[in-house]
C-alpha cells in the first residue's frame, strides 16, 4: 500500500458493548422504528378511544395511553441498558477472534484488516455506511455487520486521515 498507515489494536469487551449501543442508537433514529412507534401510538389511542367513546370512561383513555407510552419507554430502556449490553458481552466472550490483536492498514484507496485467523481488504466505497463516535469509527460491511476502529490506538493524524478517506471516498455517513 503506497503512502499507507497502520495501527494495531485489541478490541475489549467494552469496545464491543459501546459499538453495539451506538448501533442501537442509530437504529432507533431510523424511519422503520419511527413508523413502528407511530403505529403503536395510534393503536393505543384508538383502543382507548373505543373504550372511552361513551364519555363515561374518559379516564380510561388517559390511563391506557399513558400506560402504553410508559410500557414502550420501559421496553426501549430495557433494550438499551440490559439486552444490548448483555448480548454484546456474550458475543465478545463467545468469539475468540474478537479479543485477538487486529492490524489495520490503510491508504487513500483502501483499508486492510487482519489477525491470525483472517484478513480482509476493502475499498473505501465498498462499505455500506460508516459512523463515528468520540472513541470509534464503525465501518459497516452491511446493515448489521461492522468493524470497530478504536481511536485510542490511532495517532491524531491517522484519525484525520481515516475520516478524510471516508468523507471523500466512502459511503454515506450513518
């Protein structure tokens, strides 16, 4: 790779959990989830209205609508603070290769990543999308599969270079 740069990192359980939470935050912002929440809200309101349409049960409308939204909030909270972290921790512990050192090498055309078990090379535009957090770059190979590039093991110049390659040659930012 001409004019390439490389760094090595070892993903931690916390890396995997943080990336899974970032993935979930993005998923909650997408249109299908907004449509799902809207449909649930309409169904809750319609059922409550049908029960309260005689006027005698106006309190039922408020109780059902309020309970439905509280339940939805609790479900999202359980997903965020319990289910996603538990699943990510289990994934990290079950996958031997997630805890092994990974070397990332990149230039203006492509990025390579590899460890003892595997090796892959991608042109920047081959990624489905990308996302950047304060601590990571997440390079999506598909809607559900991503590579985590921890910034802690990159120099500031490498962080700027990766961002520049993604912005100029990469896919849409998530």
